[in-house]
C-alpha cells in the first residue's frame, strides 16, 4: 500500500521496524521463500561440480615512503620531485617535511562521480596516521609505468580554506599483485555463482525520481494518476506543516489508501475512460520510463507483475534526506516482484543492495543508519552459504568479473552480527586475517570487517573474548600496517 511508503519515508517519523514482516518473521512470505529455495538448491548443486577455472589477483601493492609539507619552500620541493631527487637527499634538504617510511600502498583504478577515470594511491594501516593518498584524473596511463625509485605527488595551492601543501609517495619497489589462495578464491567464485554477473538491477536508461515528485516528461502517467485521485477523493495536505495537523492527515490518507484498491477496481468497471487513460499511460511508461510507485502498482494488478518489475527497473529512486526510506522500499518491492516472477538474478542483487544500503541520497547523516536493517536471515533460510557469499563480495580483487558485486565493510560486518552461525563466521574471518598467504590489503579489510562485526554484537562477554582473538590474529601482520606512525627521517 502507498500509505506504507508515505509513513516510512516521511522525515522525522519513527517506526518500530523498517518494513514490517510476514507471519514467519521475515520480509518475504513463505511462498516466496519456497520458490527461491528451489533456485538456490539448483545453484548450489551447480557450484559443487564447478571447477575453479581462473586466478583472482589482489589489488596491486607496493612499499613506499610518504612525505607531507605545508611549510617551507614548497614550490622548490615540487621542482625537486619533478627532477626525481633521491628520497634521502630530499628529506635532508627539506627538514620541514613530515616523513613516514615503509608504508603499504595500494593502487586503485575507478570512475569518479562524474564517470571520469581516476587512479588513486592509498597507504593502508590499522592506525589512521598510516593512511595517506594521492589521486589523479589526468594522464592516468602514466602511472601504469614502472614506479620503483620514483615519486608521485599532489600539490595544493593556498586558498582561503587551506594552506599551500604537498604530499608525495616515493616507491621502494614495483607494484605487484598476487593470486588469491584457492580457499578464498572459491568464496569469490561462489559469490559470482550466486550473484549473476551478467545482470544489473536497473537498466542504463533508468530515470531518477524522488518521493512525491512528478515526472514532467510523463504527462499521460500523470493524467491517469490524477484522474484516479480525483475520482477516489484522495485527501491532500496543502497547509503549512504542523505536526498535529499532519498526523490527522496521515490517518485520513491511510483510510483512503486502504479503500483505494476496491474503489479503483469499481471505477475501472464503470468508466471507459479508465481503460483509455491507463493504456496511454502504460505505453508511455514502456517507451519513455519515468513511472511512479502508484502507477506501477496498478500495472501489477491490471497488466502483469513482470511488466511492473520492468517499470521499476527503469526507475531509480533517490532519497531526499537521511530519513527518506523510499529507495530501500523501492528495492524491497523489486526483490519481492523478482521472487514472484522467478527472476533470481534481480532478486539477490536487490536484496544485497538493501543489505549494503547501496542507494543514492541527497544527504545521509549517520543518525539514520541504525534503523536500516541488513536482513541476513532472509538469505540464511534460503540455504545459501551466506558466510562464503559475504566474504566473497568483501574481498577486493584487481580482475573481477564484469558486474561483480562488491559489498560494504561496515554493512556486511553488521549483517554477520545477526547470523545464526556466529562461531563459524568468526572462525572464517580470524583465519583469513591470520593467513599470511593472503595479500596484506585483504587481511586488513577483513580485520575491519571483524571490528564492525564485533562492535555490533550484543553479547558484551563475547565482544571482550573476540577482541583478544583479534589482537592475537593481528600479531601475524607485517609491522608496517600495525605500528603507529612516527615521523621518520
């Protein structure tokens, strides 16, 4: 019902639960769960006989020294870096520089928010003082060349907000990737087996919409919905916002919304205009996209669930503020429709988007994060090997399959805190952290995954024991990612 979306996405209104639940305690009904379990059983059988036929490689990593300057003759320092002055000579000449030696640096390539290719060099450690970065968006192929014995740097001009500054890495070795050990490569392979890499939830041409907004480029859809509202006497809230008055309006709205399906169905039977306007709106939606939650609901009733799903995949919902839950509700509706239409590929991606809270918002304050649940139990009842799936999308690799799903460290850590097999989850994480055959960057990532997991569990005694286990696992780490940063010359 639309009332659910209205109440859940209204700023500053609180709820006991995010989505509500079926009688089984899950957000999906038993019929949906049973239908999905059949698909999972088939995929699990397929995976058991599937050989590991590729080598997954870690992100490129190297050891480097880092310098930072925000005082002294910085422009002269930049010129010396351009001339590739040796590291020891540089720090002797510029005694105002702050230097840290032997950092682990990881090289990343990605597209920024403007879809521009970017290369980033970032040092990694368990202390924030060890974390530095240099990012470039011009001539990025330059950074594919050998870098041992060379500098990269970023220079920032003085502004009204910050001082003139210089940051640079000096590389002591070449970047190299190493194979992910087979035990963990199978986890990545399992995630690719479960999360179809040939499919995305939303189509490339999908429009963006926000709660309550009209798409001015969809006049026929707007005309049909307005016709419904007028014919069913939808209540409107037009006065200046007042909490007491708004609560009264919500009651009226919910009553209207509860009666709406029957009223709309009756209208369809007695007024030929309904069918004319509906067909015109549906044709417009199929051709141009730009649908709406309410219209999609009618399409599911009067055309098909499959068509309703197609319309939803052509519309991305953008959150208006931190408390706006409409993107998550849209994803849940896509997941439910995917299950009903036996579209496993879209179902799991949409559910993982909910788990990882992978949505666009105009703003996103941390005060709103707690109410967004992860729903790991919904995956566990499907007999998915959830721990391998989630670790498979947590590990970072340099040669992923197209559309490989990468998860959020904080959200997956929180999800694992709700697993019914917590001992197994802890064991797998601690083993991976301690395994010196795994590249250091991935071990650090799983360290943070375990931290997020342990922070979220409610058992304080277990938290204390886990902290000791993690401390022991960290003893196997290289010193350069554990020791607190100290200025070194």
